[in-house]
C-alpha cells in the first residue's frame, strides 16, 4: 500500500525536455492571495562592514637556502638580528634576499650607523618609514646634503643623535639647524656634537623636549623657544675667542622654556652676572643645575642659585671659585632634596667645607671634590671625575686659577647614604677617615700625599675593595670587615 500523500503527486520531468521555470508572481498578487511577502535582501551598512586589512608581509612563502626551502619569515627574523651593514650586504645577494632586507628596513624603529658618506643615508633612510630613533656617528663631514636627507626622510622620527669622529667636521649652520627642527614636528630629543659653525641659535619647536649641543663657539644670537623643553645642555669651547653673551641667554630661558627641569651649561664665560640673570628667569622647577668651568663664579653666584631654585637634586659647580661659605649656603638651602653635589676643581674649598656638606646633607649619595684639595700645581694632569647629569665619568682640564692648599689636611667623612666619593687629585690630603656603610665607589687617584696606614675605612661589606685600584703601596684597613689590602 502506498502511504497517503498530501496534494498532487509531482511527475518527474521527461528526459530530453527542460522544465520551464515559472515567473515569480507580482508582490501585489501574492498579498491578495494571503501569501507572506518574500524576505528582503539584507543590506549591510558601510560602518558595519568588516574593515579591509592590509596584506600581511608573511604569506607562507619560502626561499631556497642550501637546497632547502626556508620560510621567508625566518630569514627576515635572522636579518633583524644583524647590524645595518650585515643587512645591506645581504640585500646584495639576490632579489629574494633584497626583498627580505626591505621588510627589515620597513619595520625598523631604531638605527645606529657610522656612515662614511652622505650617500648611504640617502639610499637607506627613505626605506625606514617607521624609524623613530636615529643615532649617527659621522666619519664624514656633515653638510647640507645630509641635512636635507634627514629633513625629507623618517616622518615619525622622535630622537636624533649626531656625534663626530676625530677627523670629521660638522658644517651645519644655525639656519640649517633651525629648518631641521621646524620641519621635524615629531622630534622630541635632539643631540648634536661639533656645533662650532652654527653662528647663532634660533630654535622654535613645540615638540622638542631634550636638546644637547656641544662645541658651541661665539654665538651672536641665542633664542630657544621650546615651551615643552625639560632638559637643555649647552657646552661651549674653551677657546679664548669664545664670546657668547650668556647673560641674555639665561635671561630668555625663563620666558621661552618655562618647564625646564635640567640645565647644563659648560663655558669659561660663566660669571656671577650670568647666574644672576638665571635668577630673573624664574625657573623654580629646576631639579638639576650644572654650571661648570666658570672660574668667575663666586659665592655671589651661589646666593643667586639659592634664591632662584627651590628644590635641587643635583648641583654641579665644578671649576668655580666658590668657598666654604658657598658650600654652607648650599647645605642650608637644599638639606631635604640634594642628593648629588659636584665641586671638582674648586680651589677655594677646604676639608671643612667638604665635611660640612657630608654632615648637613642627609640625602647625599654622590660627592665629587676631585682636584679641589691640591698642594702642588706642577705636573698635574687632567683626569676623570663624576660629573655628567646622567652619572657618567668625564674628563675635565685643569684651570690656571687654582691656588695652593695647605699641606697635611685630614679629611673625616661620616655618612649613612653616601655611595660615591671622588677625591681624585686631592694631593693636600695626608689622612683619610671614611665611615659610609653604603659606599660602593671611592676614587683616590693621584692622592700622592696620603700616608700608608692613615686611610681608615669603616665598612661592613667587601664590595668596596674593587674601587681601590688607585694608589701603589698603600695599606687600607677596613675595620668593619677586618680587611687589609695592599694596593
């Protein structure tokens, strides 16, 4: 028996005959017969449509290496671990290698180069669209061609550092530097060495945050209008012809750089008048102030600093002519904030001033008095001492205004937080007593009059021993750990 069927049976189409497709009924007729309307096609809004994703660099491709198929992504990852020179060499092997090198350049965010010619930069920088940090150690001269290459390449560059090799010359002018700063709207950190040919400074930028310029000489104009700048370092040459007007420079900083926090100026033209102009600039937010090689600065300059700065954490007056009275003013003004005090090459400071600083500055962690306590001015050589804002060791030449200190001075230093102490070249000291439990670095180079057996170090750890590589045939006794070393 056949099962009951609902409705008429459908006859299969005859072979060789095509079934005619009935035309759809009009919508009005369907509604009249009671049929529901057909579903309308769903139209997607443009905002709801999936975004078009860029084609990824990795598409599963392979390349042949040594007779084997190697994924291209793996080759690119290996090239990323090479230096710029290695990537350039790899690009010259074949077209496949060149494509891999181009992918490395496209995603590179930082480059450190030693270009011997501007042509290398012109060929390389346009490929680095994502570059944000560029460090150049120039072995060739810096000219307008290289600067134009920097200006038109790397649109997202944020950090630019240029240092010069010994025989390279920086021919950059003040106008070219101004144009570079104005065209790089994303530039926030700029450090350039060998700036002896600038002639003038006229910089204006709302993005520049850190500016370091070294080897400056005889600037006829010094205008730095950078409202968001927090750190400024200007190092001038020590030539006798250097005649930059530092008074006007200091006076304009308060109006053009109101948010300045770190200021470093190295110049033989620093004087009490220049520091007094800094007082008028009203830079109350300064945390680090470094004014070095200003032999014309006296205790009057210290008084201006005390009046103009509210909470210094670092103060560097190396090479000045301040005395123990100036050190006393510093201790009274910043007892709760000062952690680094650098007074190297200050001939008017005695052991009394140094001991007062360590006794009245409880937060002090770094103290530098290198070449301040000297008994003999002959046969003195330049040497290293703590001094950079970033904590590195630097070289400082001797000054002709140093005076002769009395012989056989005894220095007693007791401090709970002091970590670094530099007494380099203090030949007037013949006895040293140090009780600093946190001390990790002690510099006693060329302390030629220190008598063996009169250096007492009360210390609880042996970690200090590595610092004493300085005096021949000197007995050092550490009472805290019962250690005696022959250096």
